[in-house]
C-alpha cells in the first residue's frame, strides 16, 4: 500500500534489531568474528550487553552472571522479533480502544458551549469586516514606516521657508 512520504517515521528499535541480526547472520554464515582478546571465535551472544562473545569471555567477570545463548539461537530470536515487528501495527487495537476511551473521558470533563447559529447576512458582514481589517492594518503599517520620513521632509521644508 502506498503512503504519503510525510507520514513515514524511522523505526529505530526495528533498525537496531536488523543490525544485530545482520551481524549475527553474517558472522555465523561467513565463519568470521573472532574475539580480539582471546583469539577465539564468537560462539555466544550476551543478552545483557547485546554483543557477541567467545567461550573464554563467557567465564570472565564481565559476563559470568549474564544470560548468554549460542549465536545461531540469538540470530533466530532476533529474526523472529523483527518479523513480529513487521507484522504488528504501530498502534495495536487494544492501545487504540484505550486511547479513544482516554480522549473521550477528557472531553466529557470539559463543558463546551453549544455554538449559536449565525445568519448568512452576519457571516458575510464578518467576512467583509475582516477583509477591511486586513487592509487597514496594511495601510497603518505603511503609514508607520513612512511617517518619520514625511515628518523629516516637512520639518526641513519648514526650516527652509
């Protein structure tokens, strides 16, 4: 379905998921990704730090208490989360029913006056009046801009006489 360009906004959370999944898929498929500290291949993904680690890093103090999973499992989990995000509307129906109820309850608290009917004649007069008002404001602005010059001109003319 086509959407106007101005209604699209970047989904940063989804973008982060995609980047992590790309890294996991690429490194797993290519057999690349080595721990620089231990010269071991990345085989685990630390959920808390959101990073790939080797089996030696897993035993270190930095990750010992963290939940880790094999890289393939993490990649699959992120792929599923991405797919879920793609299939989920931005605002779920339950969140929409809730938002409408909240908005409606706020509206019920405010007492609005019923608008009065206005005759066609009055409506036309208001329109003409507002147009005249705009014209008067423009004329007043021009008058204010030219007044100092006109006064200086008249003063200098009077001094010459």
